[in-house]
């Protein structure tokens, strides 16, 4: 037991206000950042969702409790929210460009109350292209990729800090080449432009304050439909 | 704040030692339980700042860091018995995730290790349909030609999985993680492979993408076309609860290929196909490998 009252009362001794208040003060100290792991009942009874009736933040889909933040958003449900990436916001397909743009709906801004260990999970299904445009300043058609990467803090950190986590999908091909489509009875063929990816950004967050997480894209194709997607946060204070 | 089982001192209560001491003895392991804490709630300022729900975390960049692929590493197709390729940086140095410095992380049975990784990859394939005559050749009706059309069955792949060092911080004693083998178990004809049951930390990426240009009601009326896989990414997650306290010093990502599906003795396997090895290569760039230790109870 971590809490030890400074005074253990004994019959026949004078009860002083100082002794009584001393015990109360020690209890206040214990109850302010004093409860340690070994003080809790040893049998399994506690999960993160049980610790404190949480505050639910409906816009971000995150709940905040004593153990941290949990929750997220996704594209599903009755109202599908497809999002997108496009070269028109990230360098027009120029090979020298490293520009990124934020992917709508995938960001969080959280109030982190204490140093935390954070996992930002993300996944998506996308259709990239087909981009058959012929402007000569672009990368070659079959080399047109869309990269999606997480970021923490400023969106520019996506490239500066987290480009190692970029996951890419190639442009569709075979859609518009010279001999296709062959006829109305034939199936149109596409290859390579489908991407189903997932990832996790782990962060040991040292301080407290406002923390922003999100997904950013660098695209070399004109349009990339991110048909299904999800983002979620686990932030552990304890 | 929590409800405790003793009432506060009220008017008319005796002021004696037992009555006073009892009120300060409530804050013990027995009474810090579901009734007093979970149901009544305890707030963040009451907990110590030392971590006990998520006590450990580590993050590493892995592979050859160049997200636009100006330069990359290349793995040539491997033959049996498989010796996996260790994911390396641009200078050829392996890029493991070291855990806890020299002390490692000691994970107890009431904790779970959660690992997440990703890597940018590009499988490549020699032209000219080299898969013909190998495990992955299939035939389809082809009425416009000689009666059948040959095509890849599309099961050829590269496999990625995790290895762990539970010996010391030198990170020189790597073993496959629990539930995973290195595709080196001889399946048939000296060829290595894994039962699917031994692929519990495996992620795969296709090595070949072949499409029919004009599929028509189950028949291949036209030619088949190999479409490059192109740059893509592969990712994985692995969770582990040890049966006894275990110290881990590092994790790393390895890969092998090309592999193909195989069925024998009522078992499904992923098996090395040496006939394909000379025709397949895998390029890769960077990724990340991260781990979190989390308390279960």
C-alpha cells in the first residue's frame, strides 16, 4: 500500500488537529499522482474504457478518459464519405516535386493532457487513375504513383519527418491503350491501380498540448479516389 | 473521487483511535477495486506519471530511405532452402529495431507486445512468361486458338515476416517470432516451404500480375498481358503474449521469394519454387517498424 498515514492514532493520546490534518494532507498528496500500479487490485478488472466516464468528442469521433484518447473516423456507415488525392494539389505530376496535400477527413486535433504513448492507425482502399494525360513535364504514365503518408504536427512534416512511412500505389493501366476496349461484349481491363494499405504511426509524446495527426498525399495522377478509409487514435497517458 | 466503504466522521461518532485509523486504511489494494475505482471513476491527476498501461515504445526507420525511389535495394529470387533477406539500409547495413537499449524489454504474461511495420516494395519479373512449366502455370479454355490458353495462376508472391532476438543486446541471435517459420522446412523434392499454420507473422505481396485482355464467359479469347506490379507497399502487424516473462532485445523484418501456393496431404502451404527464382527480383526502399508493450490487467 503506497499510502501510509503519518500518524497512527492510539487510545489515550491527545488528538491534535495537526495529526489529523497531517493524515489528510498526506492522503491528498497520495491522490495527486501517487497511485502506482501495485496499489490497484491485482485481479483483472480494469480496461481503458472503464477508468473514467469518458468525454466524447463527436466531430473527431474520439473519446477522452483518464487513460487517454481512443476512437476515430471511417468512411463507412450509411453515408459513405469517399475522399481523394490529386496531382493538381501536389506538383502536377512533376518528378521533382515533393509537395503534399492533406487528405480530407483524416485528421485529428487533440488536447493531450500529459505525456503519452500514441498510436495513430490508418487504412484505405483506393483506385488510382487511370491518368492517361500526355503533358511532357510529367513522369511516365506507368510510373505515376500516389503516395499516402501520416504526419504529426504540421502537414509539411509528412515529407520532412514521415516520408519513410509513405505507401504507394501505381496508376491504372490498360484502360485506354490503343486496342481497348474491344467491344461492348468484352470486359474492360484495368490493372494495378487498386491499393489496399494500412499502417501505424507510433509516437512517444513527451509533453502536453495540442497535437495534430493526419494523412497527406503526394500524387502523380490526376485523380485518386480513396473509396474506403479509416483513422483512429490510441493515446495512453498511463 | 472514489467511494470508499467507510463513512466520514459524523457528529456523534466516537473520537477514538480505531474510528480514526479505519478511515485512513481504506486506500489499499483491496479497496482500490472495481467498486471504488472503475464504477465511481478516478481521474488522471490521481495516477503517478510513470507508465503502467503502455510502459514501452520504440520506433525505427527500416530499409533504404528514398521515398521517390531514385535509388533502391534489390533482392534476387531465392532458392531452397530459404535463407531470408534481412531488410537493409542504402549501405547494406541491417535496420533492426532495438528495444530498451542494452536492457531489452522484459515482457510478462500479463502484457502484450504489439508490433506494426510497413515497407515500400516493387516486385519485378523477367519478360517472356518464364512461369511456363512451373507450379504457377494454369490452362484456360481458348476456343479461338489451340483449345487452351496458358496463364499464371497468380499465386506467386514474396513473403515478409518478423524475427526477434531474445538472447542479448548484441542482436546476433535472431529467431523467427512465435507462429512463424522461415520457409526452410522441406516440403517435397528438397523444396522449402511453410504450412499456413506457420505463417502467422507473414505478409505477402504479389510477384506477378497477369491479366486476360478479353475474358469472355470463362474463356480466354485473346492474349494475356503481364502488367507490372509497380511500386507498392506491404505492411504487417503482430501481437504476442508470452507464456513466461521474456526479455526481447530487438525485432527485424526479413523477406524471401518467390513463393507459390501448394497443396499436399490435405495441407495448404506456401512453397519455394526454384524454377522461378532466376526470373524474379524485388526492389525495396524505406519503411517503419514500431513496437508497443501494453498491460493486459
